[in-house]
């Protein structure tokens, strides 16, 4: 019997092993579930035990293979352990989705040094650490795919989000540099640039800004397609970049924003 939400035949990621960071909620959770439905064995890496374990159970309930690994992408020992456990327990690593990230909605003047460091650590250093350990594992196995979550605010500026914009701009260029360095090892590296997406992080911004939730979400939906993205919208973009459908795509930022940048 076909499991709920699964493709009728073999999925396009059948036989692959994926590691998703920030997998306990939002885009990470949606992508982990979609990758599993498309045949991948999925390791879910997050600090949130309850959310991460819940996502792993959801995959297993659909007869998928899942592994939850507790840890923090900003800690080198945790990043190494996540990669090692994925390879040992799931049999390899072909896809790394560096999705974990945070936001602070402040100007430069109002951003503390501690918050600046937290944003840079989570959004940039985490990708560096995870990729530093994943690349050798992928290279030994003949190649792989690395996806990084950037943002449309890594391509254009945004108000009261200085550290976040700086970090996501860094992700876009880090992606390009990694694609150049590791293409000869048959490792493709791309990034997704989502617009506003209905996740716990987006909703937390309302409190940071002191905005009523309904007004905050209405402003987020003020794009040509007239809605906020769903996590599943971004997950489908990640699936494309993780699959052989994008086999000659590397070093590219894929914009998934409902037309925000175009406007």
C-alpha cells in the first residue's frame, strides 16, 4: 500500500541520504518530510528535541527512514557528530540542507554585539561548520548536493534587519564560492532565497517589531501572488535542487518569493 503523501512509484530521491538542519519546524520540517516521501532516508538535526522527534516520527509513520540528532549547528563538535551519525546510521550522505537560522529585527544602532554574533553564528558559521564536515564524506562517496537557506533579503535590503540581511548576503556568496571549490568533486552547491514564509520565525518577528499579528501577516502577503509562502512551497524548491532534475545547476540562488523581488 502506498504511504500517505508518497509518490505512486519510486521517489526521485530513492537511495539517497539527506541531512536537514533546523528540521524541527517550518521549512526544515516540511523539507525533511518531502524528502522522505520522495524516497530519501533523512537525518533531522535541531536543538528542539520535541519538534525534531515529532518530525522523525511523522516520517516513520509514513514508512520512511528517519534519524533525529540533537545539536547546535554553531558548535563544531555537534556538526561533526551530526554528519558522522548520519553516515554511520543511515549509510551515507548525499544531500545536506543547511536550513537552520535565526533573525533579529533591529537596525545596526539597536543591534547588540551579542545579537550580531548570534545571527552570524547561526546563519553563516553553521553552514561553514556543517559543510566542512559534509564535503569530505560526500567526496569520498563520489559527490553530493549542498543546499543553503539564504533569503530574498540576501539579495535586496530589508528594514530593521541589518544583521539578518548581512548574514543572508554572506550565504549567497558563500554558496557561490563553495560551488567553485567543490564542483570538481562532483558536489553541487546552491541556495534558496525564500520570501516571507509562514513559519514560527516569521510570526516571532511581529513581537520583535511590536506589530499586531494580523497586520504583520498582511504586510508579508503584500507580494504579486498576494499570499505568504507555505513551508511546502520552499520544500518543493529544495527538492528540485536536491534532485537530478537540477543536475547542471550549481552556484545559483533560487528565488521563491511570490514575486517580491520582481516588484
